[in-house]
């Protein structure tokens, strides 16, 4: 999925889940947001941890979401590439298709943010 | 496996692999060491990323290794617990047995380091 | 993949596999069908188990297949959402993209079944 | 781990996590308990879903926990075996070591419950 | 993704990664190439091992890559189907969507190679 | 688990499963045996594929079983190490604890077979 398409789809479906889902579903979503907040570990570091976790678990949507947040929080490409090296070594060559997607999306996210 | 037992076993077997393994095996091991080195991202942050990746992939030996390194690099329990919250939410309740192991090992590692 | 497109593709490719595959392949496919049949555990409950397994293993095609079967067997949205809560907690936030897909497909399957 | 040893260890470590863990950790643990409660889907069915999810994700501690709960809720061996057939087919032969463990533990749990 | 589209995309993105990636990234890519080379185990056998690993880890891009290589190295459909039977039994029905994709791509790769 | 202990445990539990399990369970076990038999792909090659699949899926019992079979079928250590290099690169550093176990067990299996 492309960056813009993903952002729209994600927002629309999350709203649907928040409307129709059970109390437990909603609680999980709130908890999911809260663990990335500033704490003993900075929000910036946590976002990078989210990115690495998403890469080793091989989830493109999660990678795209965390790349978007990482770029908003000011990471450079060199920093992101280095963080993804950890994921690549931990997770092996099976993560390479997700690395390709990540490189592609980093470029797309930056273009989008400039044109905003 | 207990902390001391793991450290001995890990060292002994890694030496065996370094002696008998192929050139490719050795290259991978060197690469595995090098990605955690100080760079654009600090070695300290990378160790935390290694911990989170190990938890979501549910590997006790890897968790123990990274906890040991994280404690050497100065992380407090509160910081480690918060980092593991990210892994818990990303990876779900299936990671809880590994969280129990992590809490147990954090205590054991600290005791061992004091008595050294 | 959309619901209708998936159903056509799945049928066409399964037929190809049944024609060209080995005896072992065919035996596995028959076994795969037979474990969901009425037994000590009802077929209706088994379908829900298939859905939860598909969500924690994060396979959209499998989720779509089991949602379709679950809806045919009479589950309400509230029941499906609650079953998926178990998968969400067990499997963590990495399953959320599949939860979005599931909510989207539940709506699409119901529309399709009404218009049939 | 044996059944009794696991129950003691699990309780001791969960208490430690509840004492020392963050607010988020605790919230996740409460949520984890609440999704298995009676609702649109019965608690009994949810426990079986927990078992199947644990088998396909290949977590022995989780399998043991859900087997214990399933037996408390009145499932017969035949029902448990049939439920695990779904997990075996979905998850493949890689789940067989966990099936062996499950058969062993079912016997051990029943013996323990009789002698209580 | 279709075969031709994948080959173009893969080459373009790998070139971008080789240009922009870190020294570690490049080293991993070289290592990834070198482990499939002729050695004590033939390159032909290794490619089949790559295919089976890709199927049980459920990565379509990796499956397509190894199918392409396997066909170049002279495997017949019957041999590929039999190799995939091992993956199907080890990995279970959750690999079936990837088996469908593999059957589809085998046909597409062969057509493409004839028309070249 | 040690080699001898594993072989005894595996045989005892498989017999229990064959006695008490459902018809589907038994059918799956027969199918699991049959896919490794001599065919278009040799039994020897299939065993190596089973080893690689077990390593990337990170299952020690499955690794031990396939190592035992591979050694019976005549593979040298150098061949096994090279095959495991493919698994190491595909699956990444998360497989290293299983590589350590494999090296340890290869030595143990060979000693056991000499003393038989």
C-alpha cells in the first residue's frame, strides 16, 4: 500500500473499530497508544523500538506506521538504516522484502511531508 | 537456563562454532557483533532494540544476552520494564512467559554482578 | 484482496493443486477439510478456532476464509469481534492490520450475501 | 516444566510483575484476564480458542495454562484432542513437540486434580 | 506481485539499498548471496532449501525469488511440488495461500522464460 | 533435552498419541512420515530440507530429530554446517541459540552411534 492510501485506510478502519468494537478492543487500542509515550525511555527511542519490532515480525503496515512517526520525530535516513540493520541481522534475509519496502516508503514519506 | 550456566554454555559453544564453522558462519557472527556497535544510533539504544526484538520473537537465550548487556550499559529496572512494555503490547500475551523469565533474570544478573 | 476476487482465485488455484499436486498434497487438503467437521467439538466452534488461529498467525487469506464460513454458520458481528479480542490480546498489536482487514471484510461479506 | 512447578513459578513471577511493573504492564495483565470472561462467546469456548492459539504459536507455558483451565471447565480428553487437531493442521508438524507436551500434561493435570 | 513486476522492483530497490545502505547492510547482502553458492552442498540443493525455508516462513517475495532460481537450475514441476509438500506438512495449512501463489507463479515463470 | 532422553520421550509420547488420538491425528502423523520418503526428490535431500525448515522455525526437538536422521543418512559435519548456514542467513541471529544446540547435538549423536 502507498503512504497516503495507508494513512486514509488506517484512520477510517480504526474509527470503525473504535465505534463497533468491544470495550476490550478499545482498551487495547488506548494501551497501544500509551506505551509509546514519553517516559523513562524517550518517545523517540520507543518509536525506533517499534520499527525494529515491526521489521523482525515482518509487518509492512506496522513498518510504515513507525517510519512515519520516526520521520516526524526527526530521525535521519542514516539513523533509520542503522536501526534497520539490527532488525536485518536479528531477523535474517526473510526481512529483506520488508527492507525494500521501508527504503521505498522512507522516500515517499519525505516527499509527502515536503509537499504538505 | 540460569544466568551463569548460560554464559558458560554460550561461550563454549560459540568457540566451537568459530573453530569448526564455515567462513560464512564466522562472517555472520562478526556481522552480528558489529551491528550493535556505537554509530549514528548509540550502542546503548541498540542494545534495547535487541532486547525488544528478542522479546517479540520470543527467544529466552537472546533476551538473557541482551538483558545482561543492557544492565552492563547502565539501564535501570524501570527503564527495562518500560522497554519491555513495548514488546508486550506489540507481541501480545504470548510473550508473557518471556516477561516472567526476564524479570527473574534481571534480579539474578544484578545479584551476580554485585557479588563479582 | 476483495472477497469475490479471493473466492474465485481460491477455487481456481485449489482446483489446479488438486489436479497437478502429489498424492500427499491431496491428502493434506482432505485432512484440512475434515478437521473442521462436526465432532466432539461442533463445526461452529471449530470455525471460530480457525479464525483465531488465522489472526494470531497473521494470514489475511485464512482470516477471510474463516470469516466467510463463520458468517455462513450464523455468528453475529458482536460474537466475531469478541472472538477476535482473544486473538488481539494473545497476538498483540502486530495483529491490528489484520483486525482492520477483518472488520472491512465482515462488512463486505454481509453485503455480498444479502445481494446474492 | 512440570505442572505443579509451573503453577508455583507462574504465580510467584506474576506477583513480582504486578508489584514492580509499570501501570501499562498491569493494565495489559488485567485486559488479558478480562478477554477470557463469559460474554457473547462463552468462557468455555474462549479457553479452547486460547489453547488453539497457544499451540499454533508454539508456547508450552501458554498451552499448559489453557489446558489447566480447559480441564477445570470440564472438557474431556476427546474434546481436547479434537481441538488440538485443528491446531495441528493449521500449524503443521512443527507443532508436534507441543502436542506431545500437551498429551503428557493432560495426564499430569488430571492426576493432580484427583489427588487434591 | 506478478513475476516481471517483482523482478524489476527487486532489482531497483536492491540497487538503492546497495547505494544508500550502511557497510553492514552491504555485508549482509553479500553474505546472503554467498551461502547459496556451490559448496559441500550443491547450489541446486541449496536453492530448494531456500524455497522450503521461504514457504514455512510464509514470504511470497522470497518464494518467488527461489522458484525463479529453481526453475533456472532445471527443477521440474513434480520436483518442486514434492519439495513444497515438505513445507506444507512442516508449516501446516497456514502455508496454503503461499502454495496457491507458488503454483500460479511456477506457470507464469515458465511462460516468461519460453517467450524470452 | 539430551539425545537419548529425547529419543525415549519422543517414542513414548508418539505411541500414546497413536493410541489415544483421533483418526485425523493419526492421518497427519502418517502423512508427516510419508513426505520424507524417497520420491522425485531423494529422501536424503528431504531430510536436509526438514533440518533447514526446523532451524528457521526455531524448534529444537525438530532440529534434533532431523540431525539424527541426516547423520544416519551419511551427511558429514561440513555438509550439515553448510546447510545450517542457509538457515542462519534466512532466519537471522535469532536462530543462533538453535545453532549452538545443533553443534552440541551433532557431537552427541555421533558419540552415541559409535558406542552402539
